[in-house]
C-alpha cells in the first residue's frame, strides 16, 4: 500500500483530483501552515535568490481548504476508498477534531511542532502533553458537534 505525503504548501483541487484517482491508500497533507519547505530552501539560498523567490513561499492551501477540496472531489468522482492524514498547522486537539470531523473520508490528524516543542523539554513533559491531547480529544468527541 502507498501513502502520498504532501509537505509545506498544500495542493490545489486539480492536483488532488488527479491524486485521488490513483491507487493509493491514503493522502497525508502538511498543507500551508505546517513546515514550509519553500522557506527552508530559501534559507539555504543566496540573498538574491531569496529576494526573487520569497513571494512563492507565501502561496498555498491550508488544511481546511484541502479537506474541503477532497470532500468536493470525493462527491463529484464517487471516490470513498481513500484515507486522510491531516497534519499541517494543527496546534491542538480542537484543530484536529474539527478537521477530522469535517472530512467525509476516514481521517486522522497529526501534530509535529507541538510535539517536538514538548519533546525538547523532557520526556515527562511530552508524556503530559500527549495525555492532555488525548483527554481533550475525548472531551471534544463527547460534547462537540459541527454545524452543518
């Protein structure tokens, strides 16, 4: 099985449409709001390249837009056999809960920077953060409902 991972700036609807027609198990998107690899590459460039290409690093689609694109594509194309992993720009269980519930496909979410921030402090702090994220997600699943 193959999972396709997008990192950094998201994908537009036509790219997602083509990808969803391929025999992949899942699509993961870091989306605009997660790690921006265009910016990382610019930091490795010389000053003149940075000044010319920096505007490109500000273009992209966030996780909410991409979930909406995928929902629309799955309706139009009748594609229901893909899973989603949403990770870009998610800073808390509320963000994750919202995007997973918003998706019409089976979806999970991930967090990178928040976990890494706590992991840099100590293993105990990371464990505590994870515990609060799990408890918060359970709370959201028990008491929150998305408006249609």
